[in-house]
């Protein structure tokens, strides 16, 4: 007596549960600066082959089709949608949005490792250095940039040049250059939370450069890049995932009912 249908449907429920987790995370981060939504990818499992396609029959002619029964489904990966998010104007001098490819480079103060982010909500720490603020710590831009305490105005142009005006000066003075990085495979970056990514062997080494050069996007001061989550599409995926989960649960119930009927058979 086979119970394969129970296991097959169970793999479907597990896969739909993971997809639901991905959708929930997308919706939860609908207002997260620079967030890129994820998509769950699936693949079918091994097949139980009873008759191979092409096996010759009694007349020595190859069979056009075979007999194969699938054993379910599994999640292969979660893929990040790297499409540009909408730029939202904030009017704040320390806010910068990336229009195009690339990531801002920051340094983690605890590990001294270079990390990468699309969020451009910068701030100034107690030492006057530009940092990427978070709930846990301020991560310095790499290379570091210091803003003078008496600066009366600050401009960040599309090429990443940071310029300030100080009392008694008419022209802006250049105090630093924001650098960015891009990767051959940005989907291979490791997500660390707090809008941060880390380089991996899958992403390839970083290709650093100035904004607007070598395929890197430009910076837009006074703006932030919004999440690229599409609420309507996520709700559609949410409904279809829920229905798929219910259908797999019904398949398990049907298989269980068949087994009960078989076990209740009586010889007369």
C-alpha cells in the first residue's frame, strides 16, 4: 500500500510555506529604504520511472512516452529583484539615492569589513564623519569623509563629490569623494539585515569606482530610493500561494481517506 501521495503533497505544503515567508518579508519591508524584493524559485524532485520513454515494445517499436511519477517539489533559491526603486524627494542634504547600478561602500566598526548598501540615509557622527546610521551602530562611509563643524551648506553632486561652504567663503570646498561598488552577480551577495550586503564567492569581487563611471549609477541628493515591492503583485502572489497550500492539504486528506478505506476492507 503506497503512501507516496502523502509525502508528495507534504513537499508542496513545505514549498508554499517558504514562499509565504518570502512574500511576508516583502510586504513587511514595503517602506524600507533601498529594499529589493525577493522571489522564490521552485524545481520538481526526482521521478519514479516505471517505463522509460523509448523502450521498445513487443513489436520492437520504441514507446513514444514512458510512465513516470513525480515525487514532489522543493525550493531551489530565493532570487532578488534588482530593479530600480522609485526616488522619493526628502529635501534633506544628507540623503542620497542611487539612480542606476551599484552600492554605497561602508565599513563595519566591529569587524572592519567592507559592506554594501542601497540605502542612502546618511548622517554625521560625533566626529563629523559621514556614517550610515542604523538602530545598532553607525557605519563609516569608505573612504571616510569628514564634514567641518562650521559648514553652512553641503552639496553632494551626481558624481559623488562632497562639497561644503564655510563662513567667509564664497565657493564650495571639496571635502571628499563618495565611492561605490558593483558586482558581476549582485544576486550572490549575502544579506545581513540593516540594509547591508556582504561580498561572497558567488557575487564575485567588488568593482569599485566613482558614481557615474564604469557603469555605476549616479547620486541624487535630497532623495531616497524607495522599496521596489509592488503591493498589488504581492497580494496576488499571497492569494495564489494560500490556495496552493490548501490544495496540497486537500490532497493529503484525500490520500489519508483512501488509506482508511483500504484498512477498513473486510473479507467475506
